[in-house]
C-alpha cells in the first residue's frame, strides 16, 4: 500500500520557540530597568562634591589659622628676645659707665689721700660721744660730718643682723637682747655713734631709726650738738634699738623731714635698697603680695620712687654695710649721693673700731 505524505505548512513555530522569545523579552525589559536604576542624578552628585569641597576649604582655613598663630608666636618670641638682649646691653653699658665714674672717684680720692690722712688725725675735743679704739686713724673714710641741720637715718631692719640671708632668717628666732648682740648690728650701732660723735658743735641733729615703721631717737626731735645730755640720750636709745622687719626707707625719710623740715644733710646707715614702700607697679606689687619677696628690679624701682617723693633739697650721704644678694645698691646710692653733692662710703671690714 502506498504511504501518504503529510502536507507541510510553510510557517512552523514550536511552543519552545514561543517561550524563548517571551523569556528574551522579559530579560530585555529587566536589563533596561537596571540601566535606568543605576543612573545617578547629576544634581545629587554635584551637591556631594560641593559639600566635600566646602569641608576641605574649612580644613585648609583652620590649618592656615594654626600656621599663622605659630608664626605670630615665633615673631613675638623673637621680638621679646631682641628686647631682652637690648635691655641687657643697655644695662651693661650703664654698669660700665658707673664703673668708670667710680674709678674716676677712686682716682680723685687717691690724689687727696695725704690731705685726708691729715684730716683724720684731727681730734674733736668738743665731742660729747666717745668711741674706743683707733678706727678713724686706721681708715681713710672721706666721710666728713658737716651741715647745720643734720639728720641721721638708722636702718634697723632684720637684714642689719647679718650679711647672709640664711643667717638673717636664723637670727629672727633670737630674743631682742640676742639680736642686739649680733656682730653686724653692733657695727651698725657703732657707726651711728661714730657719726653722732662728729656732729659739728654749732649744728642740730635729728636721729631716726626705721624698718617697717620709723621713730625718732633721743629726748627731742631736734637736738643741739653742744647739749651733752641730749646727745647721750640719743646714744642710749641707739643701744636699745632691736633690728626687725623689712626696710621702708620712705617711712624713715618722712619721719625725719616731719621731725626737722629744715634738714640740710642726711646720713643714711643701711645695707641695701628698700623692700617696702609706695611706688611699685602692678607686677611688682603682685609678686610681693604673693611670694612675700621683692626682686632686685622692683627694689630699684622702689628706690627711684622714694627719691622722687622727696621735694626738699639736701645733701645725701650713705654708709653702705655689706649684704649678699643686692648688687645694684652701691651704684644706685652712688648716683643719689653724687647728684646731691654728698658722699657714699662702703667701709672696710671692722670699721669703725
């Protein structure tokens, strides 16, 4: 039997082909959706970049400020260092000038040595105060007691008990009688009586002892040198004085000028620059209040303030006893005495005997 062939259709698509096409369409749709989802909005990206740029600018500005501050600190330090070096140079120059002036004075004194030796041998039979020993004959002092209205200022501060700070502090624990027996104070008392013994017969004298406060010694504010009883009373009061406290030269000067406003010659017995008084700047007052001490610079400032407070003109004479830790005292007292035509005496050890 003859087989019959199936007729074929010109367009033939199986079910699998249809599904494949559908799946491809779905995949294409997902690809397109993912592409648009991954796209970044340009405005958001711009905002992010601007925020980062702003943060970077702020950080850069902060770094610039820190660098500027460091540079300013360096410049300030350099300026302060330059000023300090300049001040040291000026101070050194001033010291050299003072040393030169002192050398000239020493040379002048050396030229007059023979004349002063002759003066030192002159006796003063009119003196009502006598000193034992031969101190005046052994030293060329150059300190002549002269004038018609004489004031003697006796520094009775604690430092007048010794030359060393530790020894002074130990001396503060002593009784008044023991303090009066300290070698330096005994020398101070002898110096005061040495001056008292050489006051001219026709002169008047006022003696003031001072530390933190001041008091007039003797029976009267003004004493005639020819009055033996009055002079002996002053000598006895000198022996009863007890050293204690700080050094307020302003209080001593005020008390002296109140006692005798007509003073013509002042003789100060001390061992250094003052430590108390008015005229300090805020920095010195703060340091002195906080630490109970005063620096050498502040003591110089206080001395200048003390001198500027004095309106009356008189010859200033200073007998400067030794004290450690006050290197500017000789130069400043020398300037003061020289400006008033007075004398500065830094006596040899053991004077007066």
